[in-house]
């Protein structure tokens, strides 16, 4: 795709690593995903006490991250001991996701976690429709930027928004996820963003910037 079709962002190489560069970015200053930079509490039990862990639940052993993006949530779930299938449809984001996974597999400390993650390219609607049941499905659809933002969003959010755009089909994705999940579906949203669809949320876990809406499985 022409870089202009992605708001001027480009996928480029620097010193053997791929990065997403915004207009004006110098080589080496682009967006990468490096899971070693995540500051996570030690131990699965401590992770389960974090907002994502509380949303996923202590009984989860398998999950689909249907909108994996740069894979940070997939990695966090895998660090809790969950087997994660990470799905990403955008080819540029997928390249960064696969790179982050390869780096983690090459890191002796991160390898046992990364081995719990399987990455798959494709449209989440089609893949969920054909998926075998899992305990939890995580959705993190792109949402429109706040009209009056107090500060510029982080570079990762800027890059994903520019390259991927908004997920206007997220409501339909929620219904597919509910048909696959044995326990629950977790939807990650900005605090200002409206809930997906017209379904009643079982509960919500609020953070300073984000929230996790939890929906009980249909079965």
C-alpha cells in the first residue's frame, strides 16, 4: 500500500529491525514492539491481580487475542500461564508483532512465556467463526480519538490509529467472540469510549486511562 494511504507512516528497516516511522522520524526513532520493556509484576498470581488479570479471571487457561496489535496484552496473558492465540489482520502491525515474538523467543527469560503465544494473520471475524472454544476472548478494537484530548496519545496509539484506522465492525466481532468464549469476553476500551453493541456488561474494571468491559459467555 502507498505510504500516503497510511497517513504518511511507513514500515522501514534500521539495523536489522523493523519499525513504523511517522512522517519526519529519523531511522531508529520509529515504533517497535519490545515485550522486554513491559514492567509486569513477578509471578502469575501478582499478574492476575492487575486490571487485565482481574478481567481475564483466575480460571482462564486458553485465550484468543482477536485484535492483537503489538501483542503486549497477549504477552501479559501468557505471563499469567494462559495459552494465547494472537490474531492480527494488518500486515504492517503483524510484522512488528512477529518481530517482538521472535525477540522474546531468543531471550532466555522471556522464552517460556513467548512459547505460550501462537501468532496468526487473518481477519478475526472469519477466524473466530471457525474457532474452537477457548476460555476467554480479548478484544481491543481501535476507537476514535477523543475530540478534545488533554495530551497527545502515546506513539504506539498514534501509529496503530494511523495504520489500522478505527474498527467499525467491532460490534459484530463481539457477538462472534461471545459464541467462542467458554467463560467470558473482555473488551479493552478507552475510558471515554462507549460500550460495544447493546449487550449488558457483567462488570467493568476501571483504570486511569483504560477500562475492561467483561461480558459473560453465552453458553
